[in-house]
C-alpha cells in the first residue's frame, strides 16, 4: 500500500505542467485599472465618482417596458432570438441611424447587436487586425483599446491630444486639447490598418469638431485605413455642441464601424446591450467573431431597448425626448461638480460631453508628497490616497495613456458626474471639509 501511494505521489509530481499555461497574447495585458480601483472604492469610499455609471434610475418609460417584458405573455422573450440582433431592435436601429447618417440601412446586414459596446470593440479588433498591423490610438483613450489591439496581434501606435491653456484666464475646456495635424499624418503608414476614434471622448469629454474629423477622414481615405468609431456618448453633448458622426463624412461610410451603447444612451449600463453600424463588407467579419464567441445577447434586454428606441424615434428632437432631457440634466450636474472643484482649488477641464470631468490636482501636491524613483505615476498614488484618506473615489488620468506616456500627464484625475444630487452633494461636503483642513493652521 505504501509502495502504491509512493508511486501515485511520484506520478502526480511528474504530471504537473512545467511549460507556460497562458497564451502569449495575454502577456502584458493581465492588469486592469478597474479591478484595482473598484476594489479600493468598495473598501474605502463613501462617495464613488470613479466608475462611469449613473446611480440614478433609467427613464420611467423604459422601466415600464422592462416590467412588461418580464411579466407579460411574451414568454419567448426568455428564449434565444436572432444571434446578430433581436429583429425589433435591429429594425429600429436601422431606421434611426439611417436617418442620422442620411442613408438606407438594412437591419439584417448593416446593424449587429453585441454584449455592450465592449464586445463590439473586441469583435472589431479580432475581425480586422492581423499580426503586424498597426492601429492608431488617440490619447487619452478608454483603457481597453490597447490590450484588445495587442490580443489581436496588432501594434498600437499612440498620438496624444495636446493641451493648450486659454489665454483669458478661463477654465480650460476639453476643446483646448487638440491633435497636431502634422503629427497625426506622421502616424499613418502602409502598415496602418485602422484608427480608433472616441468622440465624445472618455476620459476627457472632448467632442471632436467637424474640421478635426475631416482631417482624420482624409488620412483614412489617403491610406486606405479603417475607422473604429466608439460613439457610446453620442447623446451626451453639452453647450450646444454638435456630435458629428464620422461615417457621414465623404468616403467614410465604407471604411467605418460605428459603435453605440444602450447603457450610456438610456442610463442602463448593467444591461450590456451595444451595437455596431456599418457596411456589410465590414460587419460580415464582425458577425463571424460574434458567432464564434458569445453568439447571442439577452433577448429580453434587447426587446426593452427596442421599445425605448421606438419611443425616442417618435419623439426625436421634441422637448419630451429623453435624448433632449438627459444632456440638459447632465450639463447641470457637470456645472455643479465644476463649481465644487474650483472652490477647493482643483482646476477642472470643462468637458463638452460624456459622464466625465478631468481635474488638475497640481495645487494639492502638498497633501501627497512625491516619492522619488517611484514607477507609479503621481496621479495614481494621489487617487489611492484620496480614496483611503478622504473617502472620495476618482480615477487617475495616467490610466488612459500608454506606458511610456503615463508620466507626461500625471497631475490629473477623472471624476464621473453622472450621479444623483445627493451623491454630488456628499462629494462637495468632502471637498469643503478638505479645503477647511488645508486652510486651518
């Protein structure tokens, strides 16, 4: 018996795998800013302005549709629907975006539903990017772009938006962060497969102007490059700014995949309903990735979103449209947070769109002294200190830059203002108390 046991132990030790288990595509992409900071916020924060989700409810008409879908007689909503999108949803998306883009869209070939915009992005990179392909990413960028490009075998090529402070002493705007045309042109080459555009931009809140988009479009046409256009905040634009869809520009429809999100559109981030809109020559390849990964999205959630879009299509441009009401409410929340931050000495960059506001924390460096020879960017250490010592959670801006550029923009943090009045008031209370502590001898 002892001999048999010894033999089993020897076999067991020999059977352990010694070669690497993980695929090479996972090397260097295992860390995730959200995993770290969500855990910190859950542990320490009393007010979480870090993650980008509303803590207020979705519109009443959508909640009513949700209740109807789950308690009604449509029992097939609990079963599979069409893999590439619930027919009522792709139909209304084709109607709405066809109107916005000025072209007739086929709901079966020009629209595909995904598990949130996140999966739409993943499908795009997997469908289009090969080993050796370069993908241009504009900094600051939503953090998943870089690892998704690398996992597809591509090489990210980064170009930063460069800030220029206004001369009149006004607060900086996200419009003051611009691409250098010559620098952008230099990033395109025969290896360029695509550029990722995010407008309105997370984290900065920049809404790219028509002129800026025409610059990008001309370069895409010249170099025969694709455009992956992340437009999840398309309805959240402030101060009368215009959201221009790059697919509507000359020469861009055939080379652009536009990505949207019901989470940001209807304030239901947990439903994870997203979509892609574009020419069939591109979407056919995205469908191939989709059918060989998740295959299918939640039927009932798609049904409710379809009803929400149907309602908005009928009320488009009218005062009672949610797409009209929501940005007005969000602009007020933005202005409220701007005032709170200015009052305590932070310097907010006023966003033209999105849920987010970036603030300069240079005046607070005495609270969190620098650490010589530290590899961690200053804003990351500041954000961790702030959540642990002040109970206020935010995200360091350096998280939205590639490794070599993180320390170039390390004196900013990102706040989310898509919060209830009580949440913003609680944040203001923390900031006012902090200010008092700084000024009291």
